[in-house]
C-alpha cells in the first residue's frame, strides 16, 4: 500500500432516467488524506452509491476530476482501470455480499485468488485479516453461521485483501442493529491507523462522531428563513432551474409561468402553464429534493415567495380554511 489521498474536484454525475436528466452529484469537491475517515452523509437517492462507484472506478463521471494517490481515475481505461479497481480501492457493501458456499477465510481470500495469488498465501493473508477484524475464531464458519455484524467484519476483511490505499464502504451499518453497527463503526475507526483513507456513506448521522470529515451531499438549508416577499421576473427569465436546490415556494400574483422538464436528449417537455393564484415549486423544498423541473416566466411576472413553513401556514392553511367556499383547485405540478 502506498500513501494515498483522494481529491475530487467539481464532480458531476448525471444519468438519463426515463428520458429526463437526473444529476445527483453536481459540482462536488471532496478530499480524504491518508489515515482519514470521511463520512458521506445524505438521504436515500442523493448520490452516495454513485459517488462511491466513481471513486471505485466502476462508474465514469459526467465531468470533473477524481485523483486517488495522484492517479486520474476518470481517465483510466482497460487494463489500467482493472488494476486500479483490484489494487487501489477496496469495497464494503450494505448487504455484505459474501459467497454463501465459502467459509469466512475463503471469502476473504477470494479477491486474491482471482488475482492469481497462490492459494496457501491467499489463505494465510485471509487469516491475518480475520484476526485484524476480530474474527480469528470464526475463520471456518460459513456466512449463514455468522451474525450480520460478523458477516460485515468478514466483508471488511475481504475489502482489505489487496491492501488498498482507499477503503470504500457503502452504508455498511444500514442492515445492522445498533450494537453490531457500533462494532463495525469502531472497526472502521481503528483501520485509520493503517494509513488508509476510508470513505463511508450513511443516510443517518450515527457515523458523524467518528468522522475526521463529514461531507453533506445535500446542502443544509440556511437557518435564517426569509419572510414572505415579492419577487419580479421579466418575460423569458428563469425562476428556478431543474436540478437546482431551493427553499422557496411561489404563488403567482400576476403573469404566466411555464413549467418545463429538460430531457436527456436536450429537448424540453412542457408540463404546465400557470397563472394568477396558482402556486408552484413546493415539492422540492418540502421533500428536500432538487427541483424536478424548470420554471420560466412567459410574461412579466410578480411572485410571492414563501418558505415551506410559511407556505404551509399561510397558503395551504388558509386554502383549507376556505375550502367550504369556492377556492381555486390546487394545481399539482412538479417542483
Ligand atoms: N443507473 C442509473 N440510471 C439512472 N438513474 C440512476 C442510476 N443510478 C442511480 N440513479 C439515480 O441517481 C440518484 C442517486 O442514486 P444513488 O447514487 O443510488 O443514491 P444513494 O446511494 O444516495 O441512495 C437517484 O435519483 C437514482 O434514482
Ligand atoms: Mg446507495
């Protein structure tokens, strides 16, 4: 293992999904020094697995640079890429992914055997790694005879088989109860001492206390919420862009807005045209998702902009209170 560090700059990962473009990672910077444990934190769907796949050389990013130990991962091809995946990075998955018919030491030895290491040497190294993760006495057990926490320890040992500079763990504690999760967390913390960079993803914040660095994949919104206010847009200008993060919900005072979705092929799909008293942009902020469509002013536009909280209380609340009368039907549009 050579001393190595992770350096990601301006990373973009975009997928074409159901005909439109999804951009879970958009302009991310990330650093991990040797011996540092970095936690990638964010809810389901925010791009944790995508990011780890890029670091592991499994997924090619849309743009940006990924350096691991000075190697430009995004430009590796063919044999060099295969070598990178085998030697430089090790993987640990949420679901352990052990081979049921092999015992613990055979599972750990598997990547070495596949790389052509002699069986006796591979098994010897597997025994040392199982000792390192505290499972020396379970080396000859099949996965079905091990607890979830023990299986994940075997998977960590397997991830270390090739002595990688960087260990990538994708939600390694998500399938474990908190006692077993604690065991895996303290194991990952111990492994820093070997001088490896460890990058762990998680959707909950239990891992935060042990992290040397936390990367929030969904930016946390500002605490100082803006009070409801008037915003004006000239005809043709954009209120918000698909994929952007936003915290405001809009109610139209005057003018017309079109809601359009940008398609993966570069085209656009018109989803709705809205006028006075219609509102839009509520789902993204409510759910903590990026905007799922672009909103553009068709004519000169006056909008009342609300925080989610104010929108709930002042717009939805008053619509509900008045719903015995004749309120305008609430448009359901993507936001
Ligand atoms: N192969 C793919 N094709 C299209 N969309 C994808 C693909 N993989 C992931 N996505 C989308 O990218 C987003 C991020 O996914 P993922 O990286 O798995 O997030 P996480 O691991 O944080 O749950 C999700 O919206 C997901 O639906
Ligand atoms: Mg995932």
